[in-house]
């Protein structure tokens, strides 16, 4: 699986858009970009995934660059409940899905 | 939310005793996984299963065994628990490798080995 690089931590003001970057310069053509988050010690929660096109669902938007070497997860109107660790992962359904250490996002009141 | 139930959710056990954690799914997904999570290490794959009686090792499989006799159940066994196995254990399920299949996680089992 391609490796990813994420900032260790970020802050965002409540009500503003939170933009979480991820670099995956070694991504291969059939690998998807997935985002998960983990709140406190709960199980990781699926957010969104994409291959080439930008994606949007009820939780977030995923913007993937044309060369697919980086992506950004956007939480359009961050709330305090969005404080969590966010993981960016790239894989093609490989059984051995591995997580990095993610970005700790703190929403500031 | 995906139908994943882990049991027990919390357990305290003594060093040297056997422990079995159970993961039960109602989604009929082919793939099931066991991860552990420790401070500073993120999520690490212990074992996974790609079908009934079909299992394989992950990156931290030493000291653990698994079994899957039914599609819906995936058991993780610590034959002789050690303090280094104190951790949070997460089960996950997936339809398997393929175009954008998602992995869903359970809520975790907290194990303390004293």
C-alpha cells in the first residue's frame, strides 16, 4: 500500500471549514483514498473515499488532485463533535490495511 | 452503522490465563479483521479472515490465534495472556478487496492483563 503523510495536529474554529491535507505521492492507479476518524477511543468511523473524482457525502467532501498525489478532506462547518484523529489511507482493498498516526484535529469554540 | 458486535467490551484477566474475544457481524461480509491499538502505535493488524476457516497473519500476530467457523463470527484468542497484550482490540469487516469496498469497525474491546 502507498504510504501517506499527514500533519500531526491541526486546529480549526467552530463553524469554519476544516481542511485536512494528505500526501500520497506513491499512490498507484487502482488505489483508493479513504478517510476515517476516531473520536476518543471509539472504533474508527468511515468518512469518505474516492479514486479520481472529488466526492461529497453528508459528512464531508474529498478533493483529490489531478495527479492523485495528494488529497484534502473538507468538513464544511466544523463542530466540537468533529474533534478527533483523522486518518488518510490509500489502498486497493488489500487485506492488510494499515493505518498511520493520523492528524489530531481540535475544534476551537 | 455496520452490524458489528464485540464481546466482551471490557475484561480484566491475569497473566497466563487464556482469553477469547468475539466479533459477531450481521452483514454477511466475507472479510473480518482484528486490530489492536496502543498509545503511539495507531492501529495494527493482528489477523484477518477472508472466509470461513480461511485466515492469515497481520503485522503483530505473535501470541494470538484466530478461528472462523461461521461467516458471522471471528474469534481472537490469547492462549496465555501477557501484560504486553493489554490493549484495545477492534474488530472490522469488509466485503473484501475490490473497487472501493469500505472497512467498518466495531466499538472495541478493552483488555487489561494484570
